[in-house]
């Protein structure tokens, strides 16, 4: 059962929206074979705000993900792509419905 998650918001530098979308789509290909996180979403919230939501069965998976490859790649390009540093919120999953 999914119990914890991460909600990450990033704000695009003007003109960097397409690069952010491409970056997020590429991340999916790199984590599809990983067991953690079991659930991962890349989001467009508005024309310049993007997000990542992922959920985990336990906090150790969430903690490991914060120091993993996707997080490192995100921070590596933060100054280039984002108008301000990403916000990372640790969240609790209260309920979820996922495909079987």
C-alpha cells in the first residue's frame, strides 16, 4: 500500500518550458525499470509551473529517491531550467486508486 510521497514543483525560466517537458518525459524512461517509486507522475500545472508526484510504500524508499538519479539530474539542471529552486514537499498518502 502506498503510504508516503513527494510533491515537487518547479517554475520554468521563460522559454525553457519545452526543455522541462522533454526532461520530465526522459526521466520516465529512466525509472520505468526501477521498483521505487512504484508510482511516478510528471505534471504540467500551468504554462510555467511543472511538478513531479511520486508515492512509496514506506519512508525508506522516499528517502532513497531524494538522493537518487532523478533528483540528482533535476538539481544538476536547476539553474539552467528553473526560475527558482524546486520545492520538495514530503506528503502522506491517505488513499489511492491505481490500475490493477
